């Protein structure tokens, strides 16, 4: 019906037509600012994609280390401008070796969600033949407790090649929203110990790897868990506040320097195109404002948020999966119009499996078509000044800060994890979204409307190698038999001592991974030192 009230996913009412008076008064003064100047409403750089095309950055990995290596090389040869390493979730997230009873019970699933990486030897296999000195990379380590191990292995491989770590560019993740909200796995260290590890990573990178982003706040994982756009923004700023306050309390680094190092973050775009464009613009304004008003940061580079976007995996459907190519294109377009600096497009088979080679190639081609055939790179902030976009941007800034204030009032981001409040908020949003589709309040082509395709499910789904578990067991046996046992014991003792002290754990982690300590051995040290988180809600 033409007169029905329509809203964005955040509940902001959409009018049929917009004018200047719809732009919030406090937002209007920002319209005269230019791209590349605070608060970066209109873009992080003066000329944006004319001089700095967004980085094509796809997540990749499955099976054995050699399989992941070949897929990364395939993507780089087809135009990817950086690579993201994906680790097997059954082993990496829990810090288990493959002979752990929890893994043995589901050995057939090993390698389905990423490559099985047990030690620095596997990192060396994956990275063999890849020019890591001149290629921007994500080393893995998505969950907090896995980050120190994954980063240290990558850095040690680089050092073994004679690469100066101060010149090495890339990013870690160590994301709280994936670890404690989105994909909660067994035997995670408690959040406050996780904060300690992330602060250690931040300080270590500040001293030794100034071009490496030590942690990346993945608000994406909050959004794909059920949070709406304003909640995603509030969560992002509250998570960043924990890092900034923690570093201020330690007193070893200037807050502006920390802000610069953690100012590479991860947002989601989904199918609410206009709201997602506005969300990226709002995130830059909120970041700049928070640093200026809360921390007195005047350094313009520190206040310049760098945004990586991943298109919503949750928006993809297993019904009529080729429709997802259209969805991926639209979500990628929103990221570009919002001014993302880096982009990964979910594979069209996301709802069925990890990306096949063809799905991965299509995700690259979507971005390459947008970059080369559309003139999108010719104009900076092409929707800047749109009454609709500016209205939504201004409202999201204010409502995002409203959620931020709500989190801070409860004691901060980690406190809302510990109480279960943040989880309950995400579940409520997720349930509402599912209900909207089930009751046809929201249309989903191929799911609750236009379901008449002749072959609605047929694609050639990717099948991971079936030898990942056996191969990993063989490598683990060989690793344990051929390491220098004295060096190993000394490294494990050093890591334990670092964990139970107040010293930075990263030097000890570097020594441990260089000594070929296994993933499971790292996990044993962490569990004995920190214990495991008692999840404050029932599944």
C-alpha cells in the first residue's frame, strides 16, 4: 500500500520524499566539510577512489595448508589485492590439536571451514611462493585467544625470510564480537583476559610492527548476529573505548597513536542499501567525534577511520542461490557508495558451503566490474548532499551514540558481554528478522515469494578435501617427533610465566611459535593460566 509506514532495519521511518528540512539540524553544518578532512563525513581521503581504489580482500581457506596456499594464489592471480587467511574453526577457535577428543568426535568436519593450521610449519607451507613483503594480508586469528598465535606465526615466517617487520603491512583481528557474541565456541578465555591479550598485541605492534593493524573490531559479527545499524555503530564505538581506556590506563603509548593503530575496522552491508550507505558515513563521523571529544585527540590521521566491509553472509539464501550474485553486487555497491577502503563480497554459495573456486571468482568479478565499468571511482561521495542520505546519516550518528551511551551506562562493552545483555539484544533482532520473513512481512525472493524456479537449488557446491584430518594427524605426529624438545620446553615455560605475570605475552608467543609449539599446546597454557569463560546465558 502506498500510504503504509515503511522503516529501515533500524526502525527509522522512511518518508516518500525528502527535503533539506529533514536533515537533523546538528548534522547540517557538516555538509560544508570536504572529503579527507574531519569528521570525514564525505570520505577518508580527498580524492578517494581516484587515487586509492578500494582493496579487494576476500576470505579464503579450506582443507590442508597446500589447498589454502593454492586458493590464495588463484585469487591473487585473478586480481585480488590482498588476502585473508581462514583457519579451520574446529581447531583454531578452541586452540585444539587434531587429536583432541572434541575434534576426534567430529573428524569428518575438519578442514571444512578453513585450513588446518597446527604450527608455524603450516604457515610456512601456506605462504611459500607468496610475496608477503609486498602484499597486504590478514593472518587469521579471528577469535581473541587465537590472535596471538596466528600473528606470531605469520611474523616469524616473515622474519625467517629476512623481512624487516617494521615494513610488514597487514592486519590481525582478535575480534570480541565473533568470539563472545557471534560464534561462541567452547573453552574461550574470559573476556577481560582477552582484553589483556589484545592490549598486549596493540603495544607489541606499536613497538615492532607500526604498519600492522593489531586488532580489527568486526562490528560485522554483531550485525550478522542480529544487531541493527544503530546498534552496530554503538557496539563498534563501545568496543573501541575498551581498548583506548585500557591503553590510557597502562600509560605506555599516546592515545592518538593507539587510535591510529586500531582505526581499521570491519562493518557489514546488507540489503537495506540507503541505511548501509549512511551507516558507513556515520561511522566515520562518530569515530572522529569520539576521539576529539572523549580523548582530546587532534591528530587528523588518528581520527581517520579505515573501513573494511564484508557483505552480509546472512543475506544469502540456499534457495535459488544464483540470485545471491545480485545480492552481493547490491551490497558491494552500498559499501562503495559509503566510502569503504576495503571490501570482501560473500560467495553466492555462502548459505550452502564455503566458496567454490567459481563463487570466489564471481566475488572478484563483481568488484572488478564496479571498479572498471561503472565510473563509481570517478566521483568522491556521489550521494553526499542527498536529502535522504544526509537525513539517515545524521539520525544514525545520534542514535548510534544513544546505544553507545546505553552500553557505557552498564559498565562498558565487556560488562554487557558478561551480563548477557548484548547477546539478548542480538537474539531479539535475529528472531525478529526471521519472523518477518516467515510471516511475509519482508520479501525474500526465492524464499517466501517468486519461488517458481525450475531448479531452485542446483549449483555445483564446493567439496572440501576429504584427507584434511588424516593429513593433519600425520603432520602433528611428525611435528612432535622432530622438534627440538629442550627449546620447546623452555618456550612453553616462558609462555606460562608471561601469561600469569603482568608482562606482555607477545615476546614469549614469538619464541613459542618459533620453537614450533603446536596450537593445542598454546591452548593448554591459556586454559591453565586464564581458565574458560562461563557463558552468562543458555543456548
